[in-house]
C-alpha cells in the first residue's frame, strides 16, 4: 500500500500537460474574440429613450425596431465579410500556386501566402504547421483550400493543379456574388425607402395638423397601433431580406 503512493505520484507527473510550443501555437486555432462590454447598451438605449417620449408602446416598438435594424446590419456585414474572405482566399491560392510551380515546398508556399495575405495569416500558418506534422489541416475559415490540400496529399495529385482548380472555383463564386450584389442594389434601395415611408407620413401628418404623434403616444389605441406598426416594419424587412437572399 505504501508503494502505491509514489507510483500514483509518478503517474500524475507523467500525465502533467506540457507547456505549448511554438509549433503547437501555429497549429492551434486562434482564440475567438470576446464580445465588447458595451453591446447591451446598444440594445437598451433606444428603449430607454423611447420610454419618456412614447410610453410603454414606444418602448416595445423601439425594441422591435432595434432588432430589425440589427438583423439588417448583421446580414449586410455577413455578405460583405463573405465577399472579402473569398477575395483573400483567391489571392492566397494564387500565391501558393505560383510558389509551387516555381518549385517551392508546400509548407513554404503556405508561409509565402500568409505573408502575402495578412488577413488570413493565422489560418495559412496553421496549414503550414499541420503540414509539417503531417496531420489534418484545421482551417475552418478556408475550407476550400484545406479540402484541396487534403485531396492532393491523399491521392497523390499535383498540388499546384488542385489548388489552381480551387482558385478558379473561388474566383467564379466571387464574381457571381459581386454581380448578384450589384443587381440587388436597386431592390434593396427600394426596400429601404418603403421602410422609411411611415416616418415620412408621420411628419406629413404633423405638418397638416392631424397630430398623429399625439395619437400614438397619448392614447391606448395609439400605443397598440405603434406596436403593431413596428411589428409590421420588422416583418417587412425580414421578408425583403429573405427575398434578396
């Protein structure tokens, strides 16, 4: 029994995790950025401003409109980020193909692409580190490049030709995405104008002396109509976004 204590202690020391090396740091995925601390303020500030101006109905309407605005902003941001990532991926693939055809090792080609495209430096250096270790290529941000590289290694295909095919595919998708975004600019502008028409109608009613703001903020039916109108605006923006997508 006494001999088991040193044995367990030795096994615990043997299983102690080692400090990460530079090679492990190259292969590991970068940490996800944390959300900024002030983001709840952006959600609750419109409702807090609407409370003394428009009452409880205004608070609900402000919350609904805030959700609609954030959804539109996130959709626009995702579309822009997708096109930007496709452009960076095409540049990285073009650089790697040129390096491989010049006789460079795949690891050196990946490092050259990382230097040429700083926005994808972490992903490309992760590819280079995984290639050194002869492991799977963890590149969730660059699935096309990782799949092409794995395909070439697994079946012995010329890596330059496989990456060139992947580059043509990425550039074709990028060109199609840019054309579709240009064609949808008109319908999206029309949707923005239609979304802003209720505010214009309120201003027109106030200028004519109909006092629609007093009805919406000072009466119970107006409060209900304010909430219903905000819900209709949110539904309209969601519908237009779905049609565009």
